[in-house]
C-alpha cells in the first residue's frame, strides 16, 4: 500500500514538472531562433540585442570563478538585509494587530515609505552611508519589510471570532492566543510576503552595486556593459546570474514554507502534509 502511494506521488510530481520542462525548452528554442534571425538579417549589434544562449552559457562557465565570488557577495548582503527587513515587517504586523488604533497609527507611514522609488532611494542611501555592504542591506530590508508586514497582518486578522472565543473559554490569555492561534494562522501570509520580497531584495542589492560599489554582480554587470559588444556574452552572463540568485532566494523561502507550514492544502495534496 505504501509503495503504491509513493509511486502515485512520484507520478504526480513528474506530471507537475512536465509543463515546466516544456516551457523551458520552448523558451530556449525561441531565444536561439530569434538570435539567429537577428544575425541572419544583419541587424546592427544583433548579439548585443539578443545573443546566442549557448555562447552566454559558455561565457558563464568560463568566468564562473569570478561570477561565483561576486554573486556570493551580492547574495550574502541581500540575505542579511532580507532577514532584517523580514523581522522588522513581522514586528510591525504584530504591533498593528494588537488594536485598530495601532494599525491606523502605523499603517499610513508604512504605505508612505513605499512611495519613494527604489531607483531614487538607492543612490541617496549609498551617498549617506558610504558603505556598499550597509547600503545593500538597507535597500534589501526596505524592499522586504512592507510585503511581509502587509501579508502577515492579513493572516493575523484572519482569525474567526469563534476561534478566539474558544481560546478565551479555555482561559487563554493574549500571549497564548497569539502563540497558539494567531501566529500559526499568519505563517502562510508571512511566507507569501517573504516569497514576494526575496527576488526583489536581490534586485535591490544589485541596483546599489550599480551606484559605484567595488564588489558584486552589479559591478561586473556595469563593467561589461561599459565595454560594449566585446563583452556582450559576459554581460549577459551576469544578467543570468542575477536571475539565478533571485530564483534561488525564492526557492529557499518556498522550501522553508513547505517545512514549517505542512498543513497548507497545496502541500497536503502533494503528499507533504500527511
């Protein structure tokens, strides 16, 4: 019986991954074909517009040690800022959930903070702190805290009055209600906010590096963009690396969500919550 269940789960996972493989192969084919058409049509700077993907991968492999070193710097600083921003967002959500007047007091300021474009805020912060690592962390944290606060607050507010009444009937205080009821209910919302913010935190860190940092993906991206067509494949390699870092950040948060919230329906259906 258990063998049949495991086999069914494996078949379901294979079926779920098939569309991803199909879309990936289709995207690679369209990319290569479009690049070939641009070259065949003698479009000026055709490879700068859309280079051959296999040439980009060759450059990625050839320069992997440098890409790994700079990518690690970007990812580490973005990760620290992301963690700090997540903690700040969760604390803000807990604060606003305590009463309506606290929410009305803090929420307008949280919204107002998001009115500043990241493209304008990044050079300002970099000019103030004059430290590339600190600036990357601040931007990553700034990007992270609002979606975390908003989605976690929604989860904290999602508790039904009957569930709260039952907790109070058993003599549970405010702390027990939060620990045993509100926070578990808010975890899916928390992870939704984290998954939204994770790739954006990496993008924000790269944006800071474009302002004049010494190390990071943005530095080699800007450097190779400056050299133009002679470094086009290496430039596109840094673009691919930035995308991979964003996907990695999203994947880590998704794995943590599956591990810490196995009761969610989408995980139970796939055999993750039974």
